[in-house]
C-alpha cells in the first residue's frame, strides 16, 4: 500500500511540473460524431499528453472561432498556438502577432508551404488543405459523366459537362448538373472562384496579377464568360427556381454555410460542388456513393486554387516562454503534423464507428499510401495547386 501511495505522489509531482499548452483548433469542419468535436479533441490530446507536457485542444466555437477576433486569440492572454485559415495570415503578420518558424516537415506540399511563407520566411505549420472540387455521385458513372477525362483543360471540361447533361439530366429526379455554393454575402466565394479560373487561363504564376487587376477594375472577359457558364451548371432544368448556387433567396445554397443541401442529399444533382469534407456528411446521411473528383478547369491549365489551414505560434506568448515551454510548443507542432496523427484524423478513427472525414492533410505522406480513389483524384489536383492569396476583408469586398 505504501509503495502505491508513493508512486501516486511521485506521479502527481511529475504531472504538476508538466508544461501546459492551450491551442485553438480549427473547428469549421463537419461534426460527424455529433458530440461538439469532443472525439476530435480527445484524439489530438491523447497522443501528445504525457508527464512532461499537456495540451488543451480547444474545439468549442464559443472559445475559439478561427474567423473571429484573431487579435485577441494571439494576445499575451490568448492561446499559445492557433490553427487558422492562412487567408488571414498576412493580416496577423502585419500586426506582429505570429512567430516565425525555422523549417517545415519534408512532406509538406508546395502550395501549402507557399501559403505560410511571407518574404521568404515561414510563419506557420500547414496542417490542412482545402479547395473547391466537383464530386461525382451515384447513380452517375464515369461512362455517362466522364469526370476524370474532363479535368485536363477547359475544352474537355466543357464537353464532359455537356455530355453529363445530355445523358443524365433527363431522368426524373435530376434537376441540375451541379449543387453547391458559388456566392455569399461575405465576399469570399466569387473573388476566389474568379482567381481560380484566372490561373487556369493564364498559368500558376498569375495569382497576384489576378487580384491586382480586379482591384484596378480590370477583369478578364474570357474568365468571366467561362465562370458564368460554370455557374450556369447550377441552373434548374425546368427553370422552376433561380440558380441556387448563385442567387440569394430562401432555400438557396448562398444561405447555407454547410454547402450540403437537401437536393444533393435527395440525389437531384449530378455533382456536388464544394469542399471535400462535406462529402463525409453526404455519405453519412444518405445512401449515395462517389465515383470521381476533379477541380474544374476554365482554361488550358488545371490549377486548383488551394486554401490552407496552419498552426501558428502566438508571438507574444512565445517571447514570454522559457526554453522548456518553447520546446513543448515545438514538440506539439511536430506531433500535430506527424503522418500518424494526420492519418488518424483523416480516417476518423476516433468516431464510432470510424468514418473517413475527407479532410485533406497538407502533407503528402497520406496520399502516397491511400487506395481511396477520391483521395487519389484530389491528390492529382493538389500536386497542381496554387496557394490562395491572403486578402484583407476590404480587398475581398472590393473584388
């Protein structure tokens, strides 16, 4: 009994000296476990916590909103690290809120590395990639709706979509080719869709050029014409409603933040358009299946405009930290991007039963191992991806 008590005391003494970290985890993802992302939180924490360091992985949106007050989250009283959308990285960098990073893991993909680089220096650890994909849903198939061969260039894409329309839209349940959000009230979707199309037409080095030209009120007519056709793929075949992807009305995708709408779930659309993680919701809530995924090209090139979430270090708290805490922060970043955790998160091993989340690791190892055809399709696009520009709210509104 004595030795058991002493072992407990010793454990408590060790644990009392453990370095404690508080990290805001990106939580704008589907809650597949219907538990407020608690299983996600536990998965992250249990692989890091030990006698020397512990982490409170905050997933509660009331405590951490990745699109909320980043100044507060990165203040001296804020988090040690936060996982944030790099669309806002330039803003927090210019405010002097984030600590530079010496190096990244070798398997971080190029577009993800570019997303956290400012003036030749890294300011975050890329964790998740994201982009707009067209995902083919059953009962469509590669014969009637040849998605994979449509990913080559605009001509193939245009022909492929028209083939789908001819072959499958005539069925009773199918009302439109495409379902998903292509506009919103916050100035996010259309500007980035335009930039996505621009780099398809002009090449991957033209991202900044696209933004600069639009801010000067100069737009590419070819891109606009092709983008208009693309959005038109959401038109209702019977013209019973306006374009649900673009126009803001009761029941439109524009008003739905999740991008997963009733007509998709009921099989009324041929394709889902949007972020890959919403495929997990479709598969969980319906008997639909998938068969292919592409990034729709609007020009001779097919360059996905990739968004990236990254773990950034709170500069104020880093400068207050002793070497032991700095080592704990480095250890968490290394652990957070490790292939084993990325795979466990992606495959949803914490869920009961396990379910693939269709989140996209920003690191390459998972894609090189997986046999999942959707991930293989998406990997094809990620290897051709270009990092989305970091825009201020004023720039997005101006665009």
